[in-house]
């Protein structure tokens, strides 16, 4: 038995998050609509505080009633979740420990540290990360907040879709990227719970297509190693809880290739003036390929984040 | 005597624009606030349809009652106003002629043409532009819609500030860039008319400081030639109508240097995930220099547009 979040957990999370995360805008662009031959609305979590939807799940997990005396949270993450948990913990007055691989981007590590978290370095790879986290837990009385395989985190991530659908119940399709599956499963929970008629679709890089294979094959499978997709937030395998939810509540999972991801990132910057990270460009790539919704339909996309290291941007070079 | 718009023209424009322009979001970012030590809100006209506030003035001018039989509008502009007027004219079923200098960016000209406008090429320089426009008017029964020295355009531009102040009456300072002065004067009209307590400040590149000198000197002076500022939308001289309004209703006009403009553009992209054009970065530069508002105050900035040719971006190089 695993604990799965319910729709009531998403609505409770929405209450809990009020004033603690940004109510991000939903934006549409006639030029983009003309390009893809359908109406598209973007829920802009790249404009979320910290630049990613991850703050929602972290704030929800940290804001729930805690075991008496607990004064710390811990996780392993070198990316947006680590920074989000650090931010949420600081606001809640909790100590935060983040296990990070030694090869992680120094820029990202500095960001996590600047938010008051303590970094615990480990060798690369999931096994080393988990061992390091276990060691932290022997040392410190901390509660683990997993990046995606956590009912509280999934419920928090679902609040983006809840806001989106409350403002735009007319969506015919609602798409998100899928890596560990926290955002997609939270989105599906929100959509089914609020009675929206939209189809919920996950989009994945073809180079890291474990969720697509799991969804269509009926057995949860993982990626091997670290797939070389540019969508660095989507390189992991789908989690147990997200998988259980998406099998029941998601309509489809599809994949896109790397060139389409880079092109989508550039179109969003040039046409829509929005910097989005490669992971967020994955559903946009499916749109540009004409594979989300049909002509005349309204397609919603959750833009998951905008944290791009410009020196690593595939179509730009930083000059300084 | 010149015809000056009144506050009632701004509120009437707001009615006229409903559904014809985007109600752009107002965004704030705690990380940016921490950087400048005050609360900052951005009214994001870079997310406006067409990527700039200019659509507001153009739609207002085109939407007003027209002389019977009039079937065309004309202007001279190689930038955002030309594209905005083309878009507004197309929506209103009017023919649109745009006089453009032969050295204008081919990308921008293609954009104007793709919106259905007819391009009329002329030699560079204001005199050649005006002569070419006069020639157009001899040939075609068209009404001229000037980019900024036009009461209808000023009233339309003021609607951005009206939306901003209706949602955020708490602003202590409201700043815009200033080139021809259409946005700044419309903003001042809106702020004074709606009874807001905010100070209205225009910010200009030091290399094109004609408005600053005019405002403080009490005599309208112009720029000489085309000042070499990166803020290409602000290279012209302040117009007669905008100047009359801003002398009466603007609290201050200040200047920033080129390095500060480039830095501001980069900060907005990296911290706030928003692509803004150099002209829009001008008031942001003043903020980063600590020259807009005081600690504890709330500063509003109208981000005027996001139309950047990435191959010309000062801190990035396009790789393709």
C-alpha cells in the first residue's frame, strides 16, 4: 500500500499556498495560435517565485502539520526542487539539508545555499544520493521531502492546474512535461477532481521515454543511467505514486525529439518573450509538431520553469 | 493651439480597447525586490500582442469615429508602431501604408508586411520620412497616425498605466521609458486623472537625453541625428503634445548609461525570465542603480516591449 493524494489534498494545498507562492498568469499569444492553428494558453510557472512550479509542492509539504519537535527537512536534488525546499523551509523557520552530487552545476548549488540550505555533497548517481541522504537522517532528525514521489508534493504541484482550470474551464487538452511525474499526476488529480472535460496529456523527451513506455505498457519501467536529453529536469524515472495516479487519470503520454525541444524553447523566447527551460519546452514542441489537440480546440500547457543557465543555452552563447 | 488628450480620453480608450488588446499581467519577483531593496511591480507590455504597448495607441486611433469614406491609415515607423498600426488597421478592415527607411531591419519590415501593411521605402532621416509620407498622402486618402505626437495615441498608451493603477493603487512611484514621450505622457494623464498618489518618472538613455534637458530646462529641445544608444526605441526627440503634458504632470525625468541598460536587460532575463527590449530596460537600469523610489516604497515600471533581434542582443549571440 502506498499513500496516494486525493483531490481534497489539492484543494487543501491551494488554501495552504495562498500568499506563499505566486498566482502565476495565464497567457495567450495570437501569433503563436496562428502558428499552430489552435488556441493555446500557457500557465506560466516560469514566472513563479524561484522560477519553477516546484515551490508549490515544497511549500505544501513544509506547511502541513508536522511531528512535534521536528525542526529540519531534507532531500536530494541538484535542481529546482532543492532550491524550492530551501526557500519553503526558510519561510517556515526549518533547517534544510540538501544532498547534491559533486558534479552538479556550481551556479545551482550556490543558489540553493543562498536560500539558507546546508549542502551535503555525494558522488553522482541515485545510489550514492540515497546513501548520503540516509546518512544525513542518521545524523539529523529531519523529514524527507522527495522531489516527486510524495503525496504532499504531488498535491501541491496540482494547484497550478487547479488555478488554470478554475480560470479556464474551456480547455480541451491540458499538457505538462513529465520526468518523475509529480507535476503530471498532480495535474491529472486536479483536472479529474474539479470535473474538467479536458484530456490530460504528458509529454516526454524521446531520449527519456520511461513514462511513455510505462503508461502504454502497463508496467512501470525506469530509465537507464542519465539519458542525454537537453531537458535536464526530465532525466529521471517516473515515481511509484505518480505512476499509479497517471495510469488511472491521464489520457495519453507522448514523446518529442531533441531538435523539436530546442526549437520550441527558441519560439517561446522570440514569439512570446518568455525564457523557459528545456524541460518546459517539451510540451511546446509537441504543439509545434501539431500533436496536441486539434484545430479549433483550446490547448493548455503548464510551463514548468524558466531556470536556464544562459551559458548552456543551445541556441545562444553568453558573450560575457 | 494643439489638441491635448484628457483623462476622459484615456478611460474611453480603455473601453474601446477591451478584447482588442491583451490585459497584460502585473508581475513581482521577491528575488528582484531583495536585489533592489524595495517592492517592484512590472506591468508587462512585452507580453502584449505584437510584443509592445504600441498596439494600445494604434487600436485607439483606428477605433475612433472616422471621417466618412476614409479607408486607409498611414505612418512612418520602422519599429513597433508600424507593426502595431498594421495590426490595428487589419483588424478594422482598413488599408495601412507605412513609410520605412531603406536601412531598416529586414526582419522588422517583414513583420510589418506580414500584417498586411504596404511598405513605402525612403532614404534614412526624419526629413526624408516626412517627405515620403506627404507623397503618400497626395496619392492615397489616408489619415496619419503619428507614433507619439497624437492625442489618440497618447490616450491609448495611457491605458496600460490605468490598468496598472486600478489593480495597484498603492504604487509610490510609476516609471516608464521616454523616447517620443507617448507612453510617459499617457501614463501621467492616467495617474493624475485617477487620483493616484504616485510620483510619475520618465527614464531616458543619457545618450538621448533630450526629454530630460527639455523637462528641466523648460524649453523643448531635440536630439541631434540618431544618438548611438542601444535603446533603439528611444532615439527620437520628445513630441510637442507629450512635452506639454509631461511638463504639467510628470514629477521627474532622469537618465541612465548604456552599461546599466545592458545589465538591466540581462537581469530581467535571468532573474525574471522575461525578454525585454533595450528601451524597456532603461527604467529597470535606474532601479538597479537605486534611483527610483526609496527603501520600503513600492515602485511600478511599465515594461514597454520585448521585441529583440537575438542576433543583435548585446549579451548573447545567436548560434544558428
